[in-house]
C-alpha cells in the first residue's frame, strides 16, 4: 500500500470532510475481457476505508455498468444503439453494485446503490429529496455508490457522462472536494501525446475560454467523457464552492496517492461562500435560453445589481418565467446564470425598455427586474 504523507497533500485535500470520487469505466473494467479489474478495485476500496477511518464522508460515482453488461450480452464490439446501451446497463449495474458491496463489506463498510437521472439534480423538489436520502446514508456511515440510471434515461433526459453527473452530485451534497480519477494525471496545455511541449497545469482558479480550449476532446472507447466533460464538471463544481482534482487512476491506491502529493490538476473554488440557492442555480439547472446584456448592465451586475430589461440586447431560446438562462456579456462570454422573471415572449417584448414601460407594453405589471440579483449566480472570474 502507498504510504500517505499528509504533509505533501494540498490543504484542500487534507481538510476535505466530504469527498465525491468519480471512477471511470476504463479503470474498473478490463477492455479485452470485459471483467472487473479486481486488484485495482480492491486497492481503491482500501483507500475508501482509509478515508472513512480518517473521519471523511465518501460518495462514489462509479461508471462501468454498460462496459460490463455489453460483454455479458455479446455486444462487445462497436458502437451501441441507445436501447442496446440501456439494456447493457441493466445487466451490468447488478454486477457493478454487487462488486462494490463485496469489496466494501470486507472492509467493514456498507454500500448503497443510488441511481440518478438528470431531473433528480435539476428539479428542486427532487434534488432536495435525493440530497436528504444521501445525507441520511452518510450519517449512517454508508457509502453511496452512484451511477446514472442509464436504463431509463433517454437522450433528452440523460447526462450521458459521469464527469458531469459527479459534479452535480458534489454540488448537491455540498461536498468539499470532487476527485475525477482519469487515464491522465491532469489537464495539459495541449494533448500530451501529440505535443512534446504540453505542460500539465497544477492549479486552475477559473474556467476561462483558454482553459476550455485546452480541453480538446479525448474520449476513450469505454468512457463517455474526455477532457471537455471534465472541464464542464469543474465549472459546475467550482460554481458550487467545491474544489475538484483530476488525477491518474491508473495507479493502485490512487486516493492515497493524492495524499502523498501525486501529480494532478486542482481546480480551486473561490473561497467566498455562495448561498445554497445560488449554488443550485449555477450548477444544477439546465439553461433554457440566453440573454445578452450590454456593457453597462455587465458593470451593474458585477457590482451586485439586478438585471433590468433596459440592459438586455438580445434574448434567445424558448423559456418560461422562472426558468434558468445563461447571461452573456457583449463579447458573448457566459458571465453567469439566473432565473428569469419573464417567459421568452414577454422578455423579447420588453428588452431594451425601461422598467416603468413594462406594464404598458405587456398590458400587465410585473417585476421591474428581468433577473433579480438573488436569483443570479455570476461565474467566478
Ligand atoms: N453511466 C455509464 C455506465 O455506468 C458511464 C458513463 C461514463 O462513462 O461516463 O456505464
């Protein structure tokens, strides 16, 4: 076993009380045989037991259902149709959950299977319900083993990748740290296989367009997510005040390796606390539209003001009152998200207008603000 030398780990890891760990299919399932990689699985179970013994709460987000199931069903080769992957997930999820149950039980830990769909983290009532359940499991020292409910999640209602799912879970659970175990030890300035000058970043403090450009696209055969979904996960996690780390899962005991200062990329969340409501807006709602604001409104928002119709140049999308929308600055960059007080038809009619004109234009009075500051989460810059 790797010896943990806590003195070399970052404080964000040392002090993390609640940790979400995402484990990809390629780490858990052997590509050729389609079987679980038992030695590796046991090594990570050791790590989880060590973290729990150290007083941490651990949530696992484990992929592998489809990868396991497709072999059993004789669908090992080629791309799968949606219904084939859903069927494969139904077969594989049983083995996956049972494998986790076995390796955790032998270490004195209880596993719980939690299957989520997109709506469980998007819709506030279901989100609160899922959170309460998981909180109860953690309070009883049970390890939730989460996966997407692939069998019922169709194209429109699925995450499709466990990178973003794990970030939503981390945000929902107000986790301190999200670990993405990957086949690469972090985010590089360029694809390391193609560019000898590629350099791994140690720390990222904001997901800028430059960082997004570095992500490229590197999905492997077994896992859905490449760097693109990992950077998207970082945006969700950081927006919720949760630090995220990408590190290699190719070693045995990858979590103890983090404690020992293994190479990785840390995405550090800003230290100022955000309210639960803002977290939810920033990280958990699928935006239904976009509002593009002018430079004056951008300044006003940065100084903590609400968004008025007068500061909006353009509205896109088909949304209802109360839906989440993306707020873009005049350069087209996403600067935040918010719950909009008007549906798309009314919003389009009042954009650029003074709030005092709203009643006359719409024939009924409404809120003076298009997006109230309490309903708005600005991206960290
Ligand atoms: N939920 C999928 C599975 O368990 C994995 C998605 C992913 O690879 O990110 O097979």
